[in-house]
C-alpha cells in the first residue's frame, strides 16, 4: 500500500474478530513505532504489548474508550528517565509530541498489515499501571488497540482544508 | 468455566468499566458522557444476549446501539437525534413488557 493511500484510508477501528496477532507481527509494529523521529534522539518511549486474553479483559474494564475486544493492546509509555523535566517544559512537551509520532507510525503500520487499530486516550491510569505492573518511571500516555477488523468503518466528517490551512499568514475568516 | 461463572466475570468487568468511566468523566470532554452510557448500554445488552434474553425487537435496537459504539464519533446535533430515536424506540418496545 502506498503511504498516501494508507494515510487516506486509515480508520479508527473499534470492532475486531477473535483472531490473534502473531508476536512477529506485533514486533514489526513496535519497530515501526520506534522508527518515528524523536526530539534530540532521546527515544523517550517504552512499548508494553498485551495479548493475554484475561489481561485484555481486565484492561477493557479500565479503558472506557475501548468498545470492542482487541487481540492486542500496546501501551505507549513515556520513559521519565529519558525525559525527566516537568510537564509544561519544552522537553516534556517535545517528548509527548514524539510519542504522538510513534503512535501514528504504529497505526499506519497496522493498517498496511491489514490490521485495524484505534488510539485510545481515555483510561484509568492507576488501574493501567496496576494491570501492566508499570514501574514508576513509565507513564502510560497512549494505548493502541489492535486486531483483525470486522469491517472497515466509514470515515468521520473532516474539516475542509480551507478552514485549517493557511499560506504565508493567517487570514481571519 | 460454566455459564454462571462467565456471567459473574462479565458483571465484575462491567462494574469496573462503570467505575473507571465515572472517574474519567470528571475531566474528559463533556461529549464523552453520552458515549460512555451508550457503551454501557451495549455491554449490558451483550450480556443479556449471552443469556438468551433478547428477542428480535430488542436485538434490532442492540444492533443500532452497536453501530454507534463501533462507528466514528458524530457531530452533536446528529448524535442527539440518534439518541432521541433510540430512547423512544426502547420506551415503545418495553411498554408492552413492563
């Protein structure tokens, strides 16, 4: 799949079949995520991959934003040992943006591998920390639910380019 | 695991979902509230279905609720109209049963 086509056709998939994903495939996805650019090459991330059905069921109770039952969940964590400035500092903000790039790379890699994925930001952090046994230096900043799609969902309504893109300077509309 | 054990497990998980939803909604966008309640309705209906408690009219509403759960998020105006329709249909379907 061409990159632009992948960007255009990727959807947030929230319903999956029970078919598992192989560890090799999951490793390819994490490798793709970790290929994203990172500010100062800090690579301030850790990826916790969950594929045990029992653990996924418990996670589902702690992730209200996840409707279906995925085959795997990847927690993209901020490694505070590699980004130790406080929230509100440029370093911290750049680290979060870096995780956003990793998220998009993982989503696109999943899409090109014919998997359906959804990025999730609504979850109960203390419960996630408990279920994943996260050490103190790892903060779960994003979760990606993955699996084989039941169907390709319709796309959402998109804002027109004329409303969001400006050349040279911003003109009030 | 027998049927009763599985139901117990699902109920434990459902309560977990409700509690973490309650906590999340304190500081999440207001528009997430309806989504969480739709999700809860969908999960309860899934449990009822597993127990063989859904007939055709209830199945039809469940199917439409699932469409909302698994589809893209809608604009508020569209969502409100959809929720009004689902709520009214549910009211009418249970009128002969309750």
